[in-house]
């Protein structure tokens, strides 16, 4: 039986898909070592677009989606109280792992589903912990994240020097792979995924696990369902988090996009690691608060259905965005790889995201679940499920 969905939760998921696409699009469009590099942009508009993505989107939206994922896990475990709940949950995580492996090989090198499956499995162990324990654990994860980013900062200059030495060969190899046949692109994407995964573990996993924990804790107090009672507390946090989020993300922007000086001193890189680890979640929760004000105001009535439709089928939309982008940039599609600057890429975000929302809006009229959600539920429950609306 289809349980009642939480409109605001789906609304936030739909919005998060926009931010995730804005961050991911350059990694579809050009070699991953070029993204954010000193010589990436040839015109000033591309530079500005890169700054916008770094300041407003990077590290904020996978954090938001992780919070929402943790929130959903808590709701699910609250609903699943029978003896077969653990088996069902781990089958769901295994299904997510399979989809993530396929996604990273065939569509996108920056897949997040594998990470969610692994860390989501770990989250089952503390599903019954108290809110206080979960919040403390999230702080521990963020502290570990700071340490990992400090480790990355120490080796950053040497890594960039090694990349610079072989940059022409790396770019040529990437272009040959992604602009070749379908299987050439699969081979290149798999290599890129494996190369980037140590960075993913050190850079993203602690923050993901921290936000899983915060999301689970928030679900225990029904934060998103009880907006009126939650708003006062969130408002107080907003006025603390906003200045810190802005300042910290400006430090991150300056470091990641080489503003003012080409290479920050090591001490600055360490402070940047601290600032980014903490300020990205701070700005993310500012977004959540502002979106909550909008959603619960009369102004949002006409827009809710679009965001909610996208969030309702968030897995299908995440994969759908990757399918569209792969088709645009790979040689087996339109072949625009390494031909489009960041400004045009930023302009492409709304129509691609909008196309996915439109698909979801239409699909929702006929089915309870999106295409990917259907596969995941079959793997989870191991039986046929009701798909079509009567």
C-alpha cells in the first residue's frame, strides 16, 4: 500500500535536484581535472558562472540530499517494525548499490548512489539512537571530515603539479574516450570513477554520514511535517548560520577558484578545509529554512506540484538528468564534450531540470512510482507491486 507522502519533503528533493545538476554538469561536459582549475575559463562570463556554482551550489546540495535521505530512512524504519524489516532495508540498499554501479559506468563518473548505499547500510545500526546521540555523532563525522580535508590540503600542491605535467595527455585521452563509441565512453568513465573514488571517500563520506544522522534526528521530531512548531527554532539558527555560511563559502570560493592568488598558503588551505566542511551545511540549512517559508506561503501553491513531482521520483530524475547530459556531451550522442563553457552550461541547468520535472508531472498521473523507483521496490520487496493508478 502506498503511504501518504510528505509534500514538503518531496518539494525539497525536487529543488535539490536543481543544485545537484548545476554542480554535476561541468563534469559531464569536460575532463574532470579541468573543472575548477586555474586555466579552465577563457572568457569572463564563464569565470562568473564558475564562481556562482562554487559559492551557491558546490557541497551544499549533496549535503541537502543527504539530510533528506537520512530523514527518509528514519521515516522508513519507523514504518517497518516487522521481523523482516532489516532484510527488506538491506535489499533496498543493495538495489541502490547496483543502480549506482550501473550509473557510474554508463552515465556519470560522479555517482552518489554507491556512497548512499554503503553509508545508508551503516545508518541502519543507529536507527534507534536518540536525537542527542545522532547530533553528537554528526559533529564527530564533521570533525573527521575536517581532518581528511586537511590531509588532502597537504598533498594538494604536489597533486596539482603532477596533473599539470601530463595535462595535455589527460585531456586528449578524455576527449578520445568520451567522444568515441559508447563502449569507449564506458571505459573512460569507469577509469575516471575509480580514480576519483578515494577523493570521494575522504572529501564527501564524512559529510554525507553527518547529514544522514542530522536527517534521522530531525525526523524523530517530525521537523518537516510540523513546520509551524519548527519554524521558530530554525529561524534562530538561520541568523547564526547565514553570516557563517556566507563567509565560509567565500573562503571556499577564493581557494577553489584561485581568486586573489593562484595558490593559497598551506595555513589558508587548512582554514579553507575547516570553513568548507562547516559552512556548506550551514548555508544548506539556510536554503532549507527559506524554502520552508516559501512552501508554506500562499505564493507557492502554483509551484508545489512541479517540485513535488520531481521529488516524488527523485531517483528517476537524478538518473534522468545523467541520461540527458550523457546524450548531450558523449560521442554516441550530440558530442558537445569540451566545447561548451561554464556560462552556457549554467544556462542549460533550468531546461534540463525542467524537462525532468515535466516528465515527472506527466508520469505521476499514471503511476505511483518512477521507472527507477519501480526497479528498486521490486528488488526491495521481491514481488510484484501495484504500479498504475486506478
